[in-house]
């Protein structure tokens, strides 16, 4: 990224000034602006820099040098005596079932027995909304807590290892006190913090039985090549502190960081999504009747449930400080996943050093500062004067933002907006970020390293009541200026499998793609969500690692012949397809909403009905944003709906095809448990085809 603009100023300086002089106006800030062309280095690392380009340069003629190169995974796998640990050592393959599968037509889960469900019935647990990380203003005047990242200690299972601290995690309340400290320390820097030392160094040295040469606190590689590009221009104005960690109980430390603070709108007392005590006490399990996940089985953001959501704003550069609290011992993983991680913000326009490059992984005890500029594409060439209000930052009265327009400086929120540079048609909406570890992305994402990210902007405000010609007023709520989630629902759909003890299981020996036999919504098995009789936005992410979906929405009505899809003989219910509109795909808001109402033949194959209430195929990592009106289509309080998956897989290699909606609902297509040689396996169908989430209109 190279700036074409000459009149740049230092956001860092301005923010510091603004913070120390609360009454500093945009005019003052502009007057004290300094030219940052000299501050932001553009170009390759100098020859004497730590990160200067050295090769080997890869080409057919020059590939010999790679043969003797150190393997990319070298450090990640190291155990005692410079040996490599086997990260699959503790995988719980059940009953001797091997990588080649069970030989059945439906190899689901891949090469494994059917997941035990411990007698849990479908649609018997409430849905959980995502929990917000809650970005905070980056403010140099805040006196930040300086307690270092706590060390792993032994403790009781399932949240710690009782015997070995290097196979364990820091104690949960100690971790929470660490995360809850004010501010951010050490303060984020342009160059990687390779001066401070990884606070886990002594423990790591004890485990490796050798001294570490140098173990920096930050995992981002050092030198100019890994310094944050255009740092002064896109100086972070907000930050998030979080960690990747083994499963533990949610301590509720983010309750007050939720925008709604459990006081506003449907998240407030009496609202549909209010939680008494917030998220405090929520256990890491897929259903209250399924086992609590062990800290070695499930590695989520914060280590907790619910899954996490980053509410970020277009125009506001952000630092995500990501700590690695995973076990020092690479085999303390129940045979799934790698304890070194790298974080990729999927579809984001981010510079390479903050893009989750697969080999730029970081180690237990370290952090990595990802700096995401959050600018609109076209920043350098289109609307550089920031005159177009459609390209704007969403804000509340009194908020300020540094903007690098013709008159650079701190700008104050006016009518819910601050204009910024760039092409408004490029504004993004629904993203996610996830692990990108070399060779281990699938396992680590499966194991919980996946979070969602909503981009808020003038156009996509998260406030449905502002009609200013800019805001698209998508269903959301209006209790707050922006970022209302009352009727704006993040929904990650992903398939999982469990071993005989009910712990998360993945077949690491089959490299053709792993599919699970339990479909989850926000990592919950068959949850029930209550909705109002009104419009909702669903931001649906396919969070699987090898499985595609085709999702439909139906209403279930009493009477075998009442609905447009008749029930089978013996069923006393029938179904109606529920129309909706698609408004965004893969983080891009569509120019026009697309109606999936059966009136248009969207793919021109002569069949209109197939699009009524049914989405196109949804690939891995793909996002569809849809709007459903639970007050239309004869829906009303008391109506009961289901999300249904119609796409069949028989293995992780390839999609088999669509199963007709009628056959799924009538259970003419239905996976059946069969016991072969004492092992429960699936026959006659893919168990992930079918209903997976219930919606009750209240
Ligand atoms: Cu991705």
C-alpha cells in the first residue's frame, strides 16, 4: 500500500493530543498536524534490517536450497531433546476405526463412529447469541494494568491438567483478572515488541529442557518487513484484548463491554435476549445434556462460550491483541490441532503483517498485535476528499475520529456520521476471522478458533430507525446510535463430531476432508431461538471445514394437509416455505436485495419454487446475510419455524447433491443408526441433512 496523498498527518500524535487536551477541536488538531511522509516508511526492508530479503528465492531452477531448509513447523512441534512431538498422539480414534472409514456408503463422521448423544433430544436448549469482544478506545492516558500474562498451572480437570502444568492452562479467574485489567500494556508499537520477553519463557525452557535463544513477548516477526505499514496514517484508534485458550467457564468479564450492557433493547431486562448475570457461568458444552468440553478438546476465543463477535467500525483502525494461552506441550490437544496459531481476518483489506500469514505463527505465552486499518477500498484514489456521506463512519454523539481527508484531523460525530475516504460501494459488512496455522488451519478452526466480525458504517449502521439517505436501515434495533443487535443475528453453522466420551473429535488421519455428523448453530446442538413477529437480519456463516450447506427456512403448521408441503401419512404436521431477501454475500452488501420468494427463477432453469425460502449452496467460509419477516407470510406469535440443511455429503471429498425439501421434512430421507461389529454408524442418509435450528415467534 503506497499513499498518493502528500498532506498526511500523524493520527498517533493527534490522538495523543486529543486525549490529553479533551477540548482540542478538529481545527486545533489540524493546525498542530505534522507531515507523516517522513514518519511512515515505504519500501522494502533496508539491507541491514532484521527482516531484509535474503531468499531462498523459489523457482524451478533454484528449489534445491529448500531441501535443506528448516521445516516450517520446526519450532511448533518441539518437545524435549530437540525432538518433534506427535500432535496426533492423543487422538481418540474409537474402536479401532481407521482413516479409510467404516466402509459404509455414508462415511459420516469421516472414518469414525456415530457421535454419542447421551440421550439428548433435539430442540431442547435455548439459542445463545454471540458475545461481543467490546473494542475500547486506544487511549495513551489510561494507566494500564501491568500484571503479566499468567502462567499455566496444574488444576482440576476438565479446565486444567491435574498433573502437568505444561499440558495445562492458567487458572480461569487469574486469566480473567489479567484480561479485565484497564488499558493495554505494553502499548501497541509499529515494530514488533521483540524487546520484552515471553513471560512463559522459564516454563517453556523447563518443558524443552533447554534454554531459549530469545523468546520475545510478541510473536510478530521483528524488523521493518513486519512493521505495521503506514502506521502513523492508520494508527489504531481502538483495541481488543483476547486470547486463544482451552475451554473454561465464562467469567462474565465482557458483560460491561457489550454495547447493550444487558440494559438496552432486547438485551435489557424483559427483552428476548437478556441474560441474568450476562454470560457469567456459561459452560463450554454443545448442549446442557452433553459433556463439558475439556480444555484440551476445545480452544475458543477467550476459551469460553458463547462464540465471540467483533463489532468494528469502518474508518477506525483497530488493534486485536491476540494472546496464546494454549498448552506449552504440543501433544496436550487430545490429538487435534496445533498450539501455535496465526489469525486471518477473512475478506478484510489488511496489510500482510496483519493478515495471518500461515508461517507467521506465534507461540504459547506470546501475543500478536494484528492492526486492521478498516479503511474502505479506493481510499488512495476515490473520494479522497471524504465528501461523500455514503462513505462514512458510524458514531454516537460526542465521538471523534481521526480522518485523513483534505483537512486532516480529529472530526466530531454529526448526525451519527463522520465522513471518510474511499468508495462507498466497497463497504463491507459481515466477516469472520479464524486460525491460519500452517498445515493445521482446518483442525484449529474446527477446534474453536473462529470468531465473527461485523463491519459497521454509515450505510450499515445497525440502527433501523435512521433514514438519512445514507443508512440502509437493515433490521437491527434503535436503542443505541449504532450497533444494535436486537434483530441482527450472527449465526455460524458448522458440523462437529464427538468421541465416545462426548469430547470434540476430528479424524486427523484422513486428509481428504473431515465432515461431522452433528450440525450445530453457534456451536449449539439443535437450539431454539425466540423471535419477535417482525423483521430480522441473519448473518449466516458456514463455519465448517469440509462441508457445504444448502439452507432452507420453513414454517411447521398443524395438520397433515394444511401447509404447502403435505406431511407424510402418520405425520400430523405440514410445512410452508418462508420467503426472505438476501442483502449481502461474503461481506459485500448487494446493490439490490434478492427475493427468495418463488416468484423469480433466479438461476433460469425453469424452476421457481426451488428458490422459495431456500438459499443457494453455501461453501466453506461463505456468508449470506438474509432478512426474514416473521410478521409476514401469515407468520404470527405462536408460529414455529426451522432452518433445514438440504445438502448431502457422503464424505469430505465432494458434495453429493441436494435432497428435495419434501423428502427431508417427511423423513422419507433420514439417516438411520446401525450397529456394525458393535460400532454405531450412519446408514441410509447423511445425518446432517435435516432441521437444525428452531425459531419460535413470540
Ligand atoms: Cu478465511
